[in-house]
């Protein structure tokens, strides 16, 4: 039955996107400033840039840190405007990467896979509180993934001969900006982007295809960004810090064991979808009852490619001594993309309503988990408001230090939906005094 084009369909799409934006705004608002926000708040744009270059030399060279400081300079209101728009743009980019087009807002047929991406990208990723709603984490992880996905969309268009833009100065500038931001994003995304560009270059040479100039602008900018990121004095300082001292002396097997613990958390966060794909992808390739050869199917190939990309992104973190769960964010997104490509393969090859089959239990799970997932955010926000209210009441009373207990963090319904919050109690007394008027310490 052919779906009818209707204004009500466009209204539904508007409400769907508005609901997602409102959801991101609320959770971003509830997540209070942490120790990092107080550390990276500066009094002028000049200081923002000077402190970033100092951090580049001493500790953290990621471009996301600069975005954090710029946002904090203007205030959290800017984050509440930008973050939901960027998170929504990321969903659109992921949809485009899978379907090679934007959703058709005149019809509802695309709303199910689009809404499914929304739910998966919030509830089935590593540490969404740190990678989506915390200012420091969002700028360094989910914001940093957007240029990467946009570049992958361009490569897909190029591979399918469906490019709608040609070589010109604006395209060169955009390609260079996206490439550089990807290269300066973080230590596992940047090398993976270079690997993908390199493989695509060899693919084009093998097929004797002429690549457009923007490809080399993007590739070159990504290479420059990656070089600056990995060779920065700050990267060297972090790799030689006390955190790495014992780790570097460990046997390789023990390092891998530490990594496997984190991988277990990633699998749990995604309800073992990666493990299911690990089994299902080979079986799909071996399926002799498929109408067409699975080896030649693009959806199945891209599902496998995303799965391998996600696994490499996760595996390379074994080189870090104690990687936070948010570091697995990009890996979890690529596992989601692999899963959606896999569903697309079944939907198009076997004419199965695979999206709806997964979407219904996802909505049911979201409806049940969402209130329990919100409680830790609400509790944390209330505790922070009470503490800051006490600070405000004590200002001007010649009190040198406020003694306060650390926040009590409620557990979420799952491990990945629980909060990892960096309390500013006992954090750099001179910084907290500068920001709040007095340092905050735990009771003696």
C-alpha cells in the first residue's frame, strides 16, 4: 500500500525532532558543572586561546578542549543551544551515511529507522552522561565525531558516483576543516580516519578512478591534524605521567586483560549487539538461500566494515592504562551503524520489516528505562543547586572554606546509564576559590 504524502507527516517529523532536542536540553541542563568546567573557564577569549596553547604543550592537545573553553566563556546557555543541534545533526549524518540521503519528511517510512537511531545513540552507547550531556565530554567525543561521520558520508557519495558538489574553494575549505577537526579530535578517531582515507585511496587506484581534489584536501588536513595531536608536547607529557608508569611495565597479556574488562562494559552497554553481529555477519555471508550473493551486497559489506572499524577503535584503547568508558563512545556508535546496516540488508534483501521488529521493543525499553535514567541527573542537579546556594549565602561572611560532603550519585538502570561525575570537592582550592569565592573541602 502506497503511503500518502501529507502535512501531518511533516508535523510528525517536526515533533519527533523537537522531542529529541528537548530531551537533550533537559539532560544537558541537569548535568552540573564538574571540576573540569571550573578549571577551563576563563575571563576572556584571549585567555581561552592562550590557555589552550599552554595545554597543547603541557597536557591535552585535543581541539575539543578549545571548544570546551569557548562554550564555558560564553556560559552554559550556549551549550544548551549548540549541544541538542549538534546531537541532532549527528543523527542526520548517521542516517545519511546509512541510506545515502536525508529522511523524506513528506512520508513516515523513514521515521522508524531515524527514531531507532535516536534511541540507540542515546541509550546504547558508552557513558552517555559523559559523552552527550557533560560539556567537557560532549565537546571531546560526540561533537568530535560529527566531522568524521560527515567525511564518511562524502566518501560514500564518491564511491557511489553520487556527488552533488564539485571542486571549488568553499568545498576545499569545508573538506580541510572537517579533516583537520577529525585529525585533532582524539587519539583513536584520528588514526582510524587516516586508515580509512588510505584504504579508499588504494581502492581508487585499483579501480583506476580519478579522485576529486577535495579528497586530498580532507586527507591532507586530517594527516596534519593527527600529526599535531600525536606529536604535541602535551601528548608526550600525558604518556609519561605517573598514570602510565606502572602500566608501561606490565606484560602485554595483562594490558589486554585490562582492556577486556572495558570491552565487557561496552558489550553490556549495547545489550551484546556487537557479540550478536560477530556471529550473525559470518552466517549472513554463508547464507546460500539469499536471493543475491551476500558477498556483493553493499549493506552487508558496510555492516562488516563498520563492525571492524568499531572493534579497532575499541581495541586500540588497550594502549591507555585506565581509559574512561566515554573513550569507547565512537566504537559504540560504529557498532550501532553496523547493526543498522545489518537490518537494512534484511529489509531490502528479504523484504522483512526488520526496523519495526527492533523498534517496538526499543521504544518499550526506553519508556521503562527513561524515568530511572533521569533520576540520577535530577538528584545530582538538586544537590549541586543546594551547595551553590550555601556558597552564595556564605559569601561576604569572611568564611575561608566551605566544608561539604561529596555528592551522592544514584545508580542508573544500567551501568552505562549511571553517572560518572567529577566532583569539585577537594579540587584545586585556588581554582574553586577564584570561581566560587571559597574553596570546598570534605569535612575533616
